[in-house]
C-alpha cells in the first residue's frame, strides 16, 4: 500500500468523525475504530470509499486492543499514524461522592484505552522504524476546579503517558504528542 495509514481510535465520536473526514479528504487510508456498530456502519456508508475500513472494538479491554491492532496490521500492512481520540467526561461530584465504578470508567476510557492500543501500535512502529501517535487530551488537565477530580486525574495521567511514550519512541523515530 502506497497510501499512509492512519488509525483513528474513537472514530465514531464527534471529533473522531471529523478526523476521519479530514484524513480521507487528504488521501490517507483510514482505519476507523469504534465501539458502536451502528455508528461505524453510518460512517462506512457516508464515506463508502476504498480507503476506509471500520473496526468494532472496545479499547478499554487490553485483549480487544491487541486483537484489533493485529487485525488492522494484517489487513493493511502498516500503521503510520495512530490518533487516540476516544475519551469521556464525568464530573459534578466531589471526592466524597465519587463511586469507584465512575473512577474506573474514566481511567479506562481516558487513560487505559490509550495505553493499550499505543502499546501494540508502538511495537509495529518500532519494526517500521517510524510512526506518529497523537493523543487527544484536554485543556482541563491543566486547570483545577471542584467536582472534576476523575476527569482531571485521567487526562493529567494521559499527558504523563504521552511524555513517557515520546521518550521511549524517540530511538525508533516514533513521535508521540498530545493535543489539548
């Protein structure tokens, strides 16, 4: 394949859909990952082109991230760019009110999912001796206000993960950055 391959994790969200549109318009091959089969079908129908493949996966599960990465690589033969656009917001509760299930959900969605897929994609990029990973963070990760603890922690940890991945990827020409 001569086209560059971009994997968009979280492709069915509002930002993810815009990223799919942008990269298709700029002649990339797009591998779009999402959890909703219905939204993936809508995306596929909207851009029924040869340079789009959709993949259903729950990236908050490590094994699912591993399998979908292997599937994409086996079908496309390379991964040039990974954009981690998945995430979510939970707020409105003080530290005294947060349920552990809410905590785990935000950490899984805003941090663990990015770690899992980045871990597997970086192995591919290491073998290619090049790649780019872009993590979608939030300006809120640098601000502090009451009743947003879990969101702040998960996005701040994402920023730290981005920095650590950038250091590890540098030797193999893998650039890792976050956009807030």
